[in-house]
């Protein structure tokens, strides 16, 4: 299991109404077990909405594609976090 917080452009998020091109069932099938998105946010969060995702590495990568994540820094950090989670899982299985 891994977790990662994406920071999504607030204008884009609001323009789409926070809707994704996937159902809850699709998310579970792909390995996304939980998503936490603040329901109320204001100017205190700035121009980014934090989207916290719990799931398998594949599930989190799937969710990043649903979000249309293109920010190279976030993608690089996601890969680093997921690689560490996968290494931890592999070492605990031994």
C-alpha cells in the first residue's frame, strides 16, 4: 500500500466539478482504496487543491492519469514515493 498527495490546479478542478472519468468501482478495481479531497477550501490553500490518494502503486499511477497530471516535479516525486513503497513491500515479503 502506498499513499500520495497530488496538488491539482484549483481552476481546472472546479471547471471539471471534481469529476473523474471513472466510477468508484473502476477506482477499486485499479487499486485505489481511498481518496481524500477537502470539500471546503478557500484562499488559504492557494491555487492548488490537495488530493490525497491511498492505494496500490498501480492505483495511484492510474489516478494520476485520471487527473491529467503533467507536472514533472509531482510525477518524479510520485515515482520516488511509489518505488520506496514497493521496496518496503518486497522486503516485508522476504
